[in-house]
């Protein structure tokens, strides 16, 4: 029999969320380091280097790996012999732990959770509530797994009830290209097979909490249907050539995790949930003796990866930018941006669309003529920071607004992450605009290029307000040029062929 004190549980949740905000799991870092060593694509290798350097900087600076500090997911295995000394429910205690972690003044985390999701979508302000999963098991221990799941990867989840005779591997591999790069590969795939619809989704999420061990499996050889499936999917997905950030390369996934459950004879439920380059989770156990003691990893676990901008990178002055200059940029070219850069993402774009629909003008301070807009929702600054971690958000969510923005605001370019849809690429081509990408999963590194920050409009939207950043040598890549040529199409296509050639030469 063990008694868990309310404060011990709450403080353990809070400490774990702070911990995973700036410490990657070391198995993930080692797998990413191995991928960097193997990578032959210059663009993908550069992106992985930025992710690794960002991770090391975050660990040393104790600041978030990614500006999207996630929706909190907590798995509890509660021993039958566990008692509680608490006047709060499990949900209330979990939420209090989240609240403390996300409002910690030493390392404020971004509040991303909105209530009334089908209506007003008002931010809860403290990232509550957590998503809580519980299981009662034998014993007198409380096993806790805490994760912070980014929206970019969560949005790429897939589910299907396949014909029982269908190939799970075929279906999974078919889904990956349609997921694009918004989930920030390289990462992991969690796959749930069987049970019912909700059970398959839950198993896929739980699978992502397991350690990366695909190389050990490959070395010893598969011994079960599930292990053979993991290796088959891993090889076939990496064979697609999607690569880091969707730029084309050898590594799209670092591991594939599969969990199974018996299912109805007429059913084959299958779920996919990816984990991104900001993989964050932690496991600990409470036995009634106090709060969890979380040991920081050794910084020696991180590879000695030093990222520096390409010596041939083109420097761009945003304050004197002209359409003629942007039209000289080529797909895949590295740029270093300096000057004033306005931000805006989902809610801000919706506000602008509503203003135009009502015949009104943009707010004071929002002049997008010959300007770039950065799709970002930054973390609040602490200490002497101009802004907290401020990496890009998934750009496809802004696709529905892009033609309006290019038509009515004088905007000449956008900065975000991942691919754009076909209609948006056509709009970019029509307006002779450009689309640039920063590396998703390198938010702390990107923020170091932001020297000043101020809110210029829609302050009530919090992290979704329009900011004006002053940046210095902010690294970006030309993803879609003014002729509509996209590296997210050409890069993977090229590397799919190269990987096939490498396979034939072995």
C-alpha cells in the first residue's frame, strides 16, 4: 500500500513538463545524430544540423526546443494498492501541474490550448486542460508518462478501417506523402492496429512513448510479424526520399513503432500518429515517498554538431526589399534575412479577412507593402530575451488566405514551414511572390536572430497577435520561387530516384 500526496503528484507533473520542454530524450538525439552522419542531401543535412544545434542550445539554456510547447498528454498506470491524500480529482491535479509548468516565470511555455473549439476558440491562457489516460493495474505504484504533443505533427494523424485482407504496410506508405512535411520530419511513426477506432488511435499515441531501437532490431533480425512490419514500413517510408523538413534526403523516419490489439473479424482498424523533431516525453514512478526526482541528461549525450550559415548564403535587407529582388531568388537557395519582419498566423489572417470583408483597412502599424510575413506564434520572453523560441508554424493552414493577402496587402513573400498546396503555389506564381521556409524544430536557434520584438496589432490574441520582429541574419531557404517551382516537389522526387539507385548499387 502506498499513499500519493497531492502536492507530490502536482509538482512532479510540473517538473516533468519543464524538463521535456528543453531536454530531448537522449535516444532521439542519438538517432538524429546518426541520421546527420549518414545524410547525403546537403539541404537535409543542414536542416538536421540546425535541429541538433537547437536541441543542445535548449538543453544548456533551459528554454523550449520548439515554440509549440504542445498539448499535454498524460498516461497513468495506477496500482490497485495506491491511495491518494488529496481533495482534488486526478484531472484537477494534472491540470494544476500543467498550469504551474506553463506559467513558470523562469521558463514560460506557450499557452496553445483553446476552448469552444468549434466556436470562439478562446485561449485558456494556461495550456489546460491536459489529456488524461488512466489504467488500473496490479501493485502499489503510480507509473506516469508525460508528453507534450505539437500541433503540426498531431494534425497529420491518420485513421482508416481497412478491409481485413488489406496490407497495413501499403496503406501506411500511401499516407506518408499526403502528410507532407508539416509534421517536421525526421521523427517517429506510431501505428496502432486492431481493437476499435478509438483503441487504434490510443495505441498509436502510446507507441510514440517507446524508446528508439529500430537499429538494434535490424541488427538482431525480426522475430515476429510486428517486428517485420516495423522494418518494412521504415525502409519503404525512407525510400520515398521525403527527407528532413520535406527537402529530400535519406531519412524521413527515425523509427516506426507498432502496437496491436485483437479486433473484430470484419475489421482492420489502423491509425498513424507521427512525432516531430520536437519529440518530448518522460516516464517516472511515484511510490508515496515524495515527488519524482528527475536527473538531467549529460550534455555529452549531444553530438558535437556546429551549424553555421552557408558562406554563399545571400544576405537580404528586408527594409529595402523589392519585387525585382525576390524574383531573382532560386528554389533551394539559402538566404539570411535582416530588418523588420511582421508576423501573422491563423487567427490574425482570419481577422484581416474579416476587416476586408467589412470594407475596413488594416490596423495601424500593419503595412505589408513590399514586406514579408512570418507564420509564427512565439513563446513569451524571459530575462533579457527579445522574444522566446520562435520557430515557424505549418504554412498550409494559411493557404486559404494567401491569394487574398497577395492580392490586397502588397505582400511579396511569406516565411513558414513545410509545403504549400497546389492552389497556393499557383497564386504565388500569379503574383510573382515567393515562399521561404525556416527549420521546424529549431525555434530557439531561430529566436537568436530576433533582436527586437513588439506587438503591433490584435494583442488580445496572445501568441497569435501580429508582432514586428527586427531580425539579423535569420536563416531561411527558398521553398517556392516566383515561377512556382517548389523544393518540396523537386527535392523528394530527386532523392527517391537517388535512393533507388543506391539500393541497386549495393
